[in-house]
């Protein structure tokens, strides 16, 4: 027996799933969000989460449309205005500054849970959105002009469009028979929450070494996140050290810009990439990690997910304004063409960085340092900053033309 029918069913109430629910509700569509676990409430005295993201101004603009950004800022976020990239024992040294494009910041470092919670608070005030939590979907399918979600509790919900926002393993994607192209990297990534001897900083930096990048992301007050890419075996060894031992290891291996630190918490994950072979079918769309997972080298994963949200929202709004069946595959193909091209371009760019900076051949070393030096030229630097901030859309003009050749 069907419990209720909605316009849109979203499996996954993480950042992208809740973000899509919020913008579609602004269109007047009825939305159900299925999520197994509610995010913990925020308290200023809580320790910083390990899972953080660098949210671009483009992502900020999506969150501002539904007042989620104001709720996020009422919790905590750290703006960063500069970003430095350089190579150990190299001559390429590049610093991006928001003032170079007349902006107040390049982005904000925010805990993932804070972003998700701000969106949950937002959709809780929207009568168009029903959050079904804890409610675990176990079966999804299309029948005729409707899509169906059966839950573990034995309930059934129907809609016109089903959105897979249920992460990399995506049960929805698998049940609709969409395959993925995936790959594994030799490196792993250690993420460490730290207290710093320095006050709140406005710069993120990333130094490339022979064994992988080393990065620092500022957080409010004297807090920050240290990110260390290394061979997988070495990352596992580092993760087993005591907090005190790990702090000494980091300070001995990281550049002096890090300063004195205290390790609070640590974890690691293996690096992988994955790309869905299709993003859409009749009554189905994939967003976020369900559609694409990239090397986190430039921290663009979450921003790509919110770009999916903005694009899908736009495609649906345009189709509705034209009186089209907005849930049909032929309409949703516009979303797939635009986003699959852009996401693949970003994945290939991150692969180029990964392989290019992991190679110690002297010729390649000179080449990549030359690229960093070339990027220091003001016109090129401004262009790079605009793309990183989402101020220019790679899917415009040439992107739309080339998108058809990506497949």
C-alpha cells in the first residue's frame, strides 16, 4: 500500500540531497527525503569534525537561495582569502588572492556536518519537504510513469522523479542498472584535526613532495586541519601513532609555515575515483558522489555536488516553464550533458595533478614547476581563480559543444 505520493523522491539526506530538496521546494515541488541517520545537533563547545570541505562562492550562492547559508554562519565557518601552492625543492610558487578578482574571500572552510545541519534546519521549515528519518530505502524501481521507493519499515512511496543522492556505493544507481568506471590510487590520505600555536589564519596551502601533497586548512580560532597524502602503508603507520607522536612526525615533515601543533583527532581514507556511465533515465537522476567521486586533491568533491544541484534545479525549472514533462530522460539529458562533461574534466585535471606531481623525472619536474611559474602571470592567475570560485562556468559555450563527445 502506498503511503504517499510526491513530485520528487530523494534517497540520501546528506549535503547534496538536502540541498536539492531545498531548491526544488522553492519551485513549489513536493519532495520526500529518505535518510537513515539524523545529523547531530550543533554545540559551540563541540570538537571540530574531521570531515570538512572548502565551499566555493558558487556553493555559497546555492545555500544563500534558501537561507541555509545564514544558518550555517550562525554555527561556524572560516573564510579563507589566500591559497598558496608550491613544490618542495622547486621554483614554482603560486599564491592566489581574493583581491586579485575583487572578491572578499576565495571560499569558506566548513565542517560537513554543519553544512548538512544548516540544510536540515532549512528544509524543516519548508511545507513542501517531508524528511523521512530514520527511513531506509531497500528497493527502488520505475513502473510506467511512476518511480517507487520501498523502505525497510514496509512502506511504499511514489513520485515522478527519483534522485540518487546516496553516496558512492549508491543502492539506487545499482538497482537501476547503471554501471561505473572506477580506479584506485596508490596513495592514501591522512586527515588530522589540530590546535595551532598561530591565531586564526586566512590562507590555505598545499606543498607537493615526492611522496604526495601536504596541506593545511584553517578553521575558526586556533584550529585547523592537516591533510597528508602518502603511500598507503605509510598512512596506516602514521594513523597508529599516538597523538603526541603524530604531532612530532608532522612537524618534522611539514613546512615551517605549519608551526607548532597539537593533534586532537585523526583518521585516513584510501583514494579512489568513480564515474557513473549515465546520470539519468526516465524518472531518475544521479547527483553528488552517486554520480562521481574524484581525487580530493583540490577539495572540489562537495562543490561539484552542489553544481549538480544547481544545474538539475535549472533544467527542471526551465522544462516546467516550457510545459514539458520535466522528469523524462530526454529533458534530463541536458543535465547529464552539462554536468558529466564538467565532472569528467575535473576528474581528468585531478589525475593530471596526481600523476604529474608524483613523478620525479627531472624533465617532468621542470615542466610542472614551469606550469606553476606560468600560472603566476596575472591574466592566467585571475582566470584560474575565477574557475576555482565558480565565477566562470566550464560548461558554457565550448563545454556544451564538447560535452556531446564525452558520452
